C-alpha cells in the first residue's frame, strides 16, 4: 500500500460516519425513528474506528482531526437534537400545535431552543477538544475525558426515545416534551462542561479483567442482535451511572497526584 493511498482509508471511515449522521436527519424527517437512531449508532461506530485506522496505518493528520470534528458536530450535535424534536413534535402534536397558539409558541420557540442549545454545547465541546490536542494535561486526567464525548452526548440525548422503543411505546413519560428537553439539555451541559468522565482507552487490563471484558462485549453483541432497544437502554442508563463514579475516582486520583 503506497503512502499516497494510506490517508484515504481513515478519512473514508470518517465520511461514512458523516453520511450516517446526515442520513439520520433524513430518517427523522420521514418519521423512521428506529432507522434514525440506528444511523446515529452506526455513525458512532465509524467515529470510533476512524482514529484507530489512522493510528494503525500511521497516517494521523491535522486534516483528519478537523474532518472528524466536523463529522461529529453533524452526527452528534445536530442529528440527535433534530431527531428528538421531530419525534416529540410528531404529526399529531403538530396538528394540536396549529390549533393552540400557546402550544405553538412553546413547540416552535422553547423546544426548538433546546435543540439549538444542544448544538451549541456540542460545538463548544469539539472546539475545546481541538484546542487541547497539543496541550499537555496533568497526569490525573489520563483515564478521564473532560466532559462527555460527543458520541456519548448524542446517545444521552436520544435515551428517552430508546427507552420508549424498549417499552413498546407504553410509557408516555418518555415522549413528554418537558422530559425529552431535560435529557437534551443535560446531555448538552455535560458535553460542554469540564466534568471528568471515565475514559477506558488508556487502560491496560490484566488477563482476568480481559476475560470479563470479553464476556461483557459478547453479552452486548448478543443483546444488540436480539433485544437492541433494551440493550441500548441498559447501556445508556449504565453510562449515566458511570458519571458520578467517574467524578469520585477523578477526585481520588487528583488527590493522590497532588
């Protein structure tokens, strides 16, 4: 493989992530909620893979990093918020909004403002991440992200929809505009914040731990294949639980390093 061709591969993977993110917006417009969520999940998978492909081929570049950020903003900063807005304000609720001027003002103004807030938070997170690439961070940040990564933030924003599908649409609370807005706002704040969240990429587990992780991965794969929405719900709730755990361990590491 020539040096001229190598850089194409990680950038092509990033483009796949971007394509799935944009396609999710299209699916949201047509009310295909399952496909819209699936496409964002696939965008997250390709976003996870592009950096690893670049490092494996030793072709990491500033261009690739910038392209990755642009893809992340569309796939995890625009698409999830747009999806949640369209899902919450479905055709029935739009019809009701047209009859009620007060409700119409809320739907178009307040809830759309939540979508804009989420997008701005994601852009802030990505801009800060890019500016910190060449900065040396204290040792206690080694196993932590500063704030929630963009793919995880997009997943948190979609959690009400995922749980709604996991329960067969039987829990009306999951589709309530105020409940959805709380999740979207929380996800946006967590992305833009400097709150430490767990990062597993630098861990070096021993043999027994690797066996446990392999079992967990196998269980997740089986879960995605048989009960995808229930499995995604468990993963989402588990990630929420990991946030306070990450803060606790961060303070512990920071104290020991100090």
